[in-house]
């Protein structure tokens, strides 16, 4: 609570002050919600088979994060701390219902593919985690920035994983065959030279291995992130 | 029709919550440092899944599904409340977790001591809500099937977290490259375990045709690609 009172006394900050910018850029690199904070992996990995699903899921999470952070931040002084989890769940659930209905109406095929994972945004740990750690103690505007930053960090990782899985698993990107076609009779591109898709990439375990490798690369570039054990 | 036993076995092995759908990964990674705490959390997940999925099944079939209100009055037969299912399910999960916590504290203090801190965490564990949503999507025909599914999923989750906790305890004595230490190696090991668990997909279930309709898109892509791999292997 001390943070809240401090905020009130502080002189008015410009909208895009350094601190606010940092809220957006930090989660993209050294404080990534997935690889560093270990949040939100639950619903992230199963839907990274294709870039398109990753993009849609990322956008949905950004939407829910930003609006949810805003609502929680506006309500932060009214929520009794004993029932805050339930209040937060209700806010997220209502936003996710909106997302789900929009997806069903405008992108029925993607909605079909994402199946239960849209619903699982509700229990996505990133959202609950940011509500608890940030929106409950900060003013609306920084909360929005924090929502954008973490949402983008999550979406970015999703798209990165999906990029590798779709490129090597099905030889396409965003549904466009970039490596050529392997339909018998009309082969072109790499497939004429005997290239084969790596079907392993489509299977769930490879998503985990790819995230593991991303963490490896990230931590070997920034030694301060290395864990003791 | 799939038999109840099929659903149960499938939920434990070939459609394992962790290895096939990555549900409950957050607590899986966070609470798997020692076997003891992993057993506690795993038991709590089995318990909560076993209670919440049947309750949500009743809600789904007598309240939310299109035409589910017909038992009240025939005029309400065309009401479809399924858009409310997310909020209903999560409310049920959150309140049951709270209720279970209070009941366990009152009547089984020893169990409460063991599960205590994990119970509140479970409300936001993806595997619980995931169980309810999969139950809704697959439309199990009886409550017995839904219960078998929830028990199987819980046991599958338990096996997964206890196994990774045991491996992580051992890994402390081995030399892992610095940047992979902790989280990175856990991810990769989970991936390898997932590959091992995929071999359970070879189990032949009673009715193969039904299997494809019942599983979700994710699972069917897995099965498809598996078939592709098999055919690829046969013609070198």
C-alpha cells in the first residue's frame, strides 16, 4: 500500500516518461513473462503449431491483459483483499467471454483450432500474476503500459516458437508455403532436392524443447539471468 | 462408444494433461523442486479435479448447454447459455477450492497440514479449468465417464509432477551448462518425457473410429502427423 500513497504524492509524470517506457520494453527482453518469470506457459505451448494461431492467441492475451489491468487498477482500492482472487477471476472471465464470442463470430476456423485454449486465458498465470504484482498497487496508466509490455512479451515468444515449429514442421509460414510444396506431382522448391518436413516439430514435446533452447540462448547472452540451481 | 475404462486410461497416458496439452505448467515448473511438495500438490490436483469436473458436468448438462433447460419447462428448450460457461466454470472451481479448503481444515487437519498451502494455488491451475473445458468439448455421455476422465487426468498430472520432481532432485548433482540450469533444463527434460509418453499413443482402444471424433484438434493433428511419420518410415 505504501507504493500507492507514494504515487499520489509524486509530481505528475509525462505519459511516456522513461519509467513508463521501461514498463513496456522490459518484458520484451530481460524480464520476459514466459522465459524469465515462468508465467503463462500453460496455454502458450499447445497452440504454437502455426504462426497464425500464435498471433491470434497473442492478440487475445494482449487485449485481456490491457483491459484487465486497467479495470483492476481502477478498482484496486475497492477490492477487499480476502476476495481479490475471485474478483480478478470474474474480471478476466468476462473479458475472455468477449474475446471468445468475437473469435467465434469473425474467425470461426481459428476459434475451432484454439479450442479450449481461449477459455484457458482465464487461468493464464501471466494475467493473474500481473494483476497481483502490478495492477493492485499502481495507477491505471502505468498498469496499461505494463499490460501492453507483458502481453507483447508473451505474444512475441509465442510467435517465435510458432515460427520455428511451422517453418520446420510444415514448411510454411502463416499458412504460406515458403519452402516449396511437397504435394506429389507438383513438387517445387526444396522438396525437389529431397527435403522432408520434420514431423517431430508439430508434436507437443518439441514446443518445450524449443522454449528450453530459447531460454538457453537468452541466458548465455545475459549471464546475470543464470540460476544457481 | 468409448468405454469408461478407455477414457480413464487415455486421460492418464496418451492425453496426459502435462505432456499432451501443457496444462498446469506454471505450478508444474514452480512446485517441482522436491518430491515431497510435488506429491502434495499432485494429490491436491487429483482431489480438486475429481470434485469439480462432475459438478461442472451437471452444470453443463442441466443449465448451460443448448436446450439444457428443457427439464424445467418445455418453453425454455431453445435457450442456449453456453457463452456463460467460462464464468460459471471458474466460479465453481474457485468456490469449490475454497470449500474444500475449509472442509479439509475442519475434518482432516493432518491432510490440511500436508496440502494446506497448495489448495489456494489450485484455483488458478490451468489443469482444473482445462479439465472442465475438455469435458465440455468432448461431451461425455454419462457423469461416470466425466468422472473417469477427471480422475485419469488428475492421476496423469500427479505422475508427471512427481516424475519431474524426482529427476530435478537428481539433476542437482550433475553438471548442467550454466545458461540451461534451472528452468531451461527442466523444459527440455519435460520435452523428452513428453516424447516418452507419446509412445502410449500406440495403445489400441476399443473403438478407433470414435477416437478421432472425440479428441480435440490438437490431439488429432498429433495422430495425423504420427501416421505421416509411420508412412514416411515405411517407404525409405
